[in-house]
C-alpha cells in the first residue's frame, strides 16, 4: 500500500478543500442554527463531481476511486457536518446501489439527473420505526407484485435527504416468509402517488441535514424499479453499508480536524496564569493525543478504501475504520471543548456544533456495537 496520495488524488483534495472552504464553511453555523439545507452548495457540487462520486462517467458521474471518496468526505466534514452528511447519503446510499446493481434503464433514467446538481438528490430508506440494526428480522415494509407493478405499503424512519430527493431506494420485504433472501431494493420516485414524507426531524446535531419519516400507502411502481435481484436486498444493503462506513469515518475525521485547528488557534491565544495556555504541558499532551488519533484514523480509513479500490475484501476493515474514526472524533472534540473552557460550551464557537454533529456518526450506517459484531465475527472465523 502506498501511503502517499498520487497527483490526481492531491489535486482532488485541493479542489474539494477549496470548495468546502468557500461553499460549506461560511454557512455551517447558519444551517445549524436555522435548520436549513445548504442547497446552493449542493447544486454547485454537481459540476465539481461531488454528486456523482460513485457514478460512471457515461451516466454523468465523476466515478472517483475510493481513497478520493474518503478524501472528499474528510474535506466536506471539515467544512460542515450537515452538508457533508447530505452528500454522503446521496452518493454512498442513494446512487451507489443503482451503479452496482441497477438495470441499464434505471441507470440511464436516474443517475445523470441526480449527478448534475440541477435536480434533487437521492436517498436510501432502510430503517423503520421498529427496526434499524436488525433489518433482516425487522423490516415490515412490504412489496407485492400485482400485474406489471410493485405495490408497496409500510413506513420508513430516519431517511436522510428524503424531502430533497428525486427518488428513495426502499428496502422492502418481497417474501413474507422472511429469511435472508426475503428483502429487495425498489426505487420509488418521491412524487409517486401514496408516498408521504413527514416533516424534518428535530435533531441534536446535523440540523442542516433534513431527516424524515416516509410512509408508502399502496404506492405503485413498475416491476423494472427493482434495484438488483429480487431477494438480494439484504446482501446488497450490507455491501452498500461497507462502503458508506468509510465515508462516515472520513466525515468524522473532517469534524475532528476542524475542531483541532480551532483548538490550536485558541490555545495559542488564550492566556491564563500569565502565559498562553498552549505552554501548559497538560494542554500540549491533549493536543498531541488529539493529533495522534486523527492521523491514525485517517491512515486506517485510507487502508479500508485502498482495499476496496483493489477489489479485495474489506468488510472487517471498513468496520474497524468506522468504529475507530467515529469514536475518535467524539474523544477529540470532547477535548477541543475542554481546551476552549467555558467558550467551548458556547454556540459562538464551532466546537460545540462539531460535537453535536459528531455524535450521530457512532449511530448511523451501523452503530458502534454493530461494528464490533462485524469485526468480532471475522476475528472468530479465523482458522
Ligand atoms: C441523523 C440520522 C440520519 C439517518 N439516516 C438514515 C438514512 O438515510 N437511511 C436509513 O435507512 N437510516 C438512517 N438512519 C438510521 C440509522 O441508520 C439507525 O438509527 C441505526 O442503524 C440504528 O438503528 P436504530 O436506531 O433502530 O437502533 P436499534 O437497532 O434499535 O439499536 C438500539 C441500540 O441497541 C444496540 N443493538 C442493537 N442490536 C444489537 C446487537 N445485536 N448487539 C449489541 N447491541 C445491539 C444498538 O447498537 C443501539 O445501541 C439515520 C439516523 C439518524 C439519527
């Protein structure tokens, strides 16, 4: 594994950093305060390639390698956690199942539309009011074949981007008998009759990223809207989440890095007992530990991304990367607030928002407990 980025990746990093600095960072506080979505930045992300990172060029995407995907999400997370989450739910969850499993017709019809920045985004609805971690046993949203259509009934919960999406890919039960081959992915246009999208949830953090409950009541879509194979929805979901976990880990690194940068500046300027607090060894050790954690997390995120780019198995590594990077971000931003003292608890300073934003990362796309299960299963399966 080459630990240095290649020239293309370095250029991409510079482009996305400048984009995040110009389009995300200046509005990060406002989107959080007002619970507003930064549409302007997302639209501008289309021509930069940020809406088609997992889409082949022939369908309007930028189709970057996965290390570049991780680079982009670190920079976007550095700029604004909320907007970064919208980008990752769109790319990793909403478009990549179509790229990986969708028919040519689905690819042609939907991917160029959502990659352009001129239209709404994409979303994936796995979680339900009664089931998140246990999708196999818990999904109750049902799709039945009636003539040449699927008829869908049920409710989804916590769907990022649902209210700003052209379509939602829904994980549905197509075989009522249950089991690992009873779920399928079906693309549902958000303007289909019977789709109701609830109001944006009131959240602790990531308040500029709209999250909605969605209900399907006798929603009819063509049989051709099946994404991938009937009965393979669970396997397709697990594979989609492996990749998505690298992006969530990368956003966490971006949040931790932003907090670190703010803290270094603050520590240099703040005076106590007649000197800059950065001269206290207790503060220096905290900064050293924070930097160490960020660097380690990034190295491992790149390893998981590199394995994916090589076409090698990476489920365990994606689990380790997400587990470490997301829990690392909490530790680092906790210390960032501590070093800011009382000001760290104020909304005037960004570290408070970053802490709230980072809190989701150990929950979404598989909780820390589920990552530990994924890792332990592979450790115990060793000969
Ligand atoms: C802001 C936000 C955005 C989201 N976006 C999306 C989205 O776009 N699409 C989508 O489908 N979902 C989304 N989610 C849902 C998210 O993926 C789920 O919340 C998550 O997977 C956990 O599911 P749950 O909330 O049902 O918790 P549960 O599965 O009920 O888990 C509750 C607790 O039990 C633990 N637990 C469960 N099973 C086990 C086990 N076997 N062993 C040990 N511990 C266990 C969990 O780790 C957790 O601590 C989002 C959630 C939030 C908050």
